[in-house]
């Protein structure tokens, strides 16, 4: 069975969908799409009808590329007011061989959250910190080991129910089942994690369109996060105000002409375009980059301040991602602002080599890691669909029927 998964990132600026196959623990992109989002403000759905239209457009786009219907996804949810709580649980190994199985791991994780989630909150994910087996402590992967009592310490991540069910209800109305959910910080970390980051205290900063999310990690486990109300669209607004441009034109010139650090811009490089009054104006790269640099510096300074407010421990690394991190010259601003080891995230997967895809790619990696830990084989695509992906494109027959899975199939009991 091929291991094929679909993830969706419903952002304020765009909706991104990725379909990828995991083969020999490597992610291979089968298709990806990005469409302009509507009805979404600061990562939250504010107009269900508008957002439904744009999500449907994204789904139609990816289905057109693959030639099969998408009916299951891993979904990103807003991380506003996320709580991070360390929980623990234990159970007795009951099989005759006393050997830990994937089902035992699933069951011991379930014991962690029993009666620990309040009525107004929903479980996002449960990240094992370490396991114990009888007197043996700090075990990372207990499957296959022999013992009588299995214990686990884990990080329980919850959010307000409205963060989750606003996404669930829209996907349900489109006939798409949400198999799993996660937040951006965890997804981003799994995209960029290394053996070194798994040993250190550090942070992931994702500069999105309207928000910037700072997530703090201790030895690979998320412990805190904060969402700042500032992002790439603030740069667009500044350009629009200074040069009297339409918002879409501001974004276009930012992405295609600006440099994040004015020192590396050219005074003689000129971009001509019509302003809001339909007058032809000339904008030098230097003038444009001054505007961009000012706002990017503000975002970086606020992000740095918030990062150090989240912990009193020494920050040993910072990874910056999100679409804004792709601006030319931003590396130099980062090196000037941050004193610790800080770098721009680098995605090396063919098909998504842009940091705006770090979250949607990381969602797939997180999901696959959950399956591996529990010893589960699973694909979102049936054998027939896998065959269809490899065959010439055909006209699709869409059904209006939809079934919503309760609690995202996180534990995979069946």
C-alpha cells in the first residue's frame, strides 16, 4: 500500500493543499496548489460562505491536477489560546509475550488524557516526551520491548473548540473528512527538525500574511506559543500607502522587486506601474526597499522580544519561516537583529521549495510520525485511487455525500 496523504493550510492570504507520498521515510510531492483565500482574517474564518468558496476552489484545483477526488485531509487549525500541559499515564501489558505493541502505545497515550480535557476545549495532539517500561526510564521508542508496566509522559496540546470546529464544519460541508489536525508551530518544527534541534531549546518564527507565530521548543517538544498581530500584509499596506498603489500591486512589487535590506538594493533599478489615480509612477528599488526594511525590522524585533518572553532558558537556535522569509536580503537583517544561532528555514523537497509551504508539508510529516510510533499502516487514498493517479486524467464524478469523522481518527483504534 502506498502511503499517500493530503494536508491543507487555510491561511489569511492563501489556501495551500499538498498531496504527498511517504516512501522510505522521504516525502515526495505528487501535487500542490495555492489559491487566494477569502473570508479568513488573521487565520480565523470570519465569513463561512466566502471561505467555503475559496477552499472549494483549492480542492477543485488539486483534484484537477491528480485526476481523483480528495475526501480526506490533515488540517491546520489556528493556534490562538493553545494550552500546553504535561500529562502522564500507564497500563499493564496484557499479551502473553509481554511485548509492547503499537496498540499498547495507543492505549497508554489514551490514559494520559482521560478526564483531563475541559468541556470548552478540544485535543489537538499528544506528543510523547518519553516512555518507561517497568524500571527502565526515558525510553523513546518502546515498541518491541518486553515488560509488565508501560508508562508515558506526554505534552497535551489543546485549543478552544471553536478553533477546531470552524474548520471541521466547512470541510464536512464539502464532503471532506478531517483525519487529523495540528497547529503551525508543530508542523513547522517537523519540517525543519534535526538531531541537533532535538537536543536544544529553541524557537520557530513563522511570519505569515497577517500574523506571526512564535513557538518555543525544548528538546523537540513544543512548550509554548504566541501569535503576534503583524505579518507580510503590513508590508503590503506600507507600500500601498507610501506609493499610493492598489494592495494587489503592492504585494506584486514587494515579491518581485524589493530587497529586505536597503544596503543591497539598487538606486538605478526602476519599476514602473500605475498608482490608484492611474498615473504612471517610477519606483526605485532603493526607495521600495527602505519601506520594506522598516517593517521587516519591526516584525523581527517584536518576534525576538516575544521569543525571550516565553522562557527564561537560554535560546540556542531560532528558525524563521513563512512566505515573508523568502524576501531577498532578509538573511542580513536577521544576522543584525538576532544574537543566537538563527537561520532561515530551508525546504529541500522538490515541488515545495518555498517557506510558505513549510506548514502544509510539516503536517504530513507529523501525521506520518504518529502512524510510525503506533505501528500503523494507513493511506488516505484507496488502491483504486492510487491506480487512477498513475493513469491518464479522466472526468471526475463528484458525490454530494459526506461523513464527518469524530475526533479526527487521532488514535486509530480500528
